[in-house]
C-alpha cells in the first residue's frame, strides 16, 4: 500500500515553479582558453560538466532572484498577489547585511506586511525551504510563501581554483507554496546536520571568525598540499564526496520510510547535482535505475542551492508525471547538512 501524501484540499503544496539562467553559456573549450594545458576533456568525462552559466558581475543575486520570480509569475499559474512570506535560499547574497530576501521584497513590489528572511544553506537549502514553507502555511503564519534560490557561485570561485571553476554554475529558481491550487503535495522530511564538517565547504574570510585583512588576501598551502584562497569558496572534494555518498542514500531511505513508500514506488529521484561521480554513487547505493534518476549536470553545471528545484522544474515540464507520482528530493552540502522529502503529484 502506497501512502497518500497530503492530497486533500487545504494541504500545503507546491503551486508552481520556475527558474532563471544567465544569458552567458560557457563551454569547456571556451573556459579552457584561460587555463593552458588543462585537460578539460578528461575533466568532463570524470566530473560530468560540459557547459555552465555565468552571470554578469554587475547583476546582483537579488536581481537573479527577481528574474526567477517574474518568470514564475509570467507562467500564469500563480501571481505575486497574496504572497505574504519570502524564504530566500542564498549563500552568495548581495550583502552580509541586509538579507537578500528584504531587497527582493522591494524589487517585486510586495507589501510591507510580507515577512522575509535568508537561509544560509546551499545544496540542501531548497528542501529546508520547503519544510519551512509547509510549516508556515500549515500553522497559519502565512498563506502563500515564495521560496527563491539564487547563487552566484562563479563570482565566489577563485580563478586559480581550476576544478571548481569548471564545475560551478549560476542560477536562480522560484517556487510558490500554498494550500490553495497546489499541484504537488509536500510529504514528510528527513533533515540533519553534522557541524564537525563545517570547514569542508566554506568561505573562511569575511566573518567574525576571520575578518578581512592583508593576510586573508594571500593564498596559502594547506596540510593536504592544496592552495587555498581565504576570501573565496573552498570545498574539500574528498571529504564532501565521502559525506555525500554515505549520508545521501540513508537520508533518502529514511524519507521514504517516513512517507510509508518503497523505493520502487518512486517515479523520480532528484538529488543535488554535485558531480557525475557523486550522483552515480548515490544512485547505485539507493538501488534505483538511471531512468528514474535524471540529471542536467552536463548542460547546467553545479548550481548549488538551485540545482534541485531547477531539475524539478525541468522534470515537471518535460516528463509531466501523472497524478499520484512520487518524487524524492535530496540535497546535501554546506554545514555539513542534508535534507530529503517525498513529493506527490496531485
């Protein structure tokens, strides 16, 4: 028996979803011009990225967010009328203070009665955003929540960090959650945190732990022989890979158990688009065939917090899952953190 996930009237769910991609699409060949001798063909075969989107330096994250939201409203299935809360998932915001969500409220012309805050979680952030939006609507705190993800990953990646520069991409997405006209029901969640790995995905400088100084402008070699740039994003690839391939499958299994469904009941598994190796390893550990494990990594790159909703929007548009179809979302990243949920198409 497959559990029915909140499909009754008045249950919080996703009304609609859309995304924004920058105009500039950069191929491996073009990017490699700045890295003579870099074997981009081997990189593409191992990591899985052939093209990525890079936003113009003059466009702030709040503008990317507004463009995604306006794309959503332009689809005609929902509007900005009645939106009374913004949950902005962002790690590369316009400023340290104020929150990007507050800037977005003004850009969209939403009323001052609209609540707004940022969530500083990347790759797991969208699922956390769904959890908060569902709770706000179910409790009556809000009636119509706008979840926006936006990252300028390329802006915070140092030019000399070649692997990251070829992997990362920029994107924004927008989702409306409400208990009216929901197209997709939101089920139960599996959420978790392991702060012992906080240093494995980090921009070290710029906060109170390491204020900007002349020292933070200089690269240094860490204990593993890697060059680090304190004012730019750093990821310990080996540790993150080990964490993801251990935690990801277990989180997905727990989410399915909480929703009383089997792995075989799932139409699509949508995981964070971290890298080809990570996606494949998590898929194999879950035991799902590739037809149920879509990926847009090769075309879009790793868009951080936008990767899950971006792929979800593509699946809903292109595959058109039938009523009752179950979709599992699973993200894992900075924190270290993880989050999984089961959705059900109404």
